[in-house]
């Protein structure tokens, strides 16, 4: 790579500065190059590119460290990009097909998501949860012991036993903070309450898949009905 680049210049920030504005001013005064803080081949990084990524309120030391990280990451990226640009053949650099495929895929995905979001029913009733649980009990084998507890008089809930031990440790001074109501061992079929949120997610995910399948069929049917789609079967030799 040596000798390939016209120049690689990085202005390192080596003093603590009170703010992003101060960093901006310092770099500008230091390099005297139209607010360019780094160059790698044909690529240039400006002060504003750096300071716009630094959150307000950071300490001078943290601002300085972050600015250096941004500059270094940019330099590494552009050095590799510049090398690729000069070492790859014209054919290897032709990404027209990939860009077209990516654009088409992105457009299809966005439309599908809009279609699903406009029609998706996210309400899952307790009866639906129980029905799914009863029909798929083998899916809900516990892979760790759990306990049903009441924490500081709150609503009872099922948690992993390991979490219960952590709560006991954190509330060692309050012996009555945790009340153990019931326990279950690894390998048993867990209670529906413990898997409630998981089951709801599964049901909603199934609805999404169904809508996706419906969309595909609707599009095919509508396209055929409007004469926009014709599929020609391959002719067999007689």
C-alpha cells in the first residue's frame, strides 16, 4: 500500500478541549485547510463531520477521545476503500446488478411491511394464549428451574430461580421481601403464565406470516385478472 496514496493526513487532537465548539475551532486553526481534519487519497473528512457525531455534555477528555476514534475509524475505512478502488478490475467494481437487486429487495420489503402493519391485529386474548398453550405443550418444557414469587407484596409472578436468589441477596436485610408461592423444576412443562409473552409473540408472528402469504397471492391474482401477468408453460416436443 506504500506509495499508493497521494497523501494520508490525520490531525490528531492532543489537548483537552472544553467543548465540541472548541474542538471545531482548534482543528480549524491547527490545520489551516478549509476545515478539513483528515485526508485519505481522494477522500476528505471535515471538522463538521467529526463534531456532529460528538454528543453535547461530554467531558473534555471524553470529547477528545471520541473525536480521535471517529477520525481513526474514518481513516481505516477510506484507506481500504481507496485501495479497493484502485486494485479491483472494472468488472469487479461494477456493482450495478447488486445495487438493483438490493433496491428491489428493499422496496418489496417496505411495501410488505406497510401492507402488514395496516392489517395486523396485535390483540391476543387470554383464551387464544391458553388454546395455543394447550395445543403445543411440548414446546414449553422448562430449561431452568422457576419459582412463583410475590416481591414486596406485589402481584405474584414466575421467574427463574437464579433471579430469585439475586433478589434475596439484594434484599438480605428484608427477610419478608420475597414470598415463594410455588416452584417448578427443569424438564417440567412450565405454566402458561410463565410463557404468556412468548406465546403472544408467536401468535402475532404467525399472523404476520399469514398476511405475507395473503399479499403474495392477492398480487398474483390481481395481476392475472388485469392481464398484467402471463406465465407461458414450456412447450413439450411432440
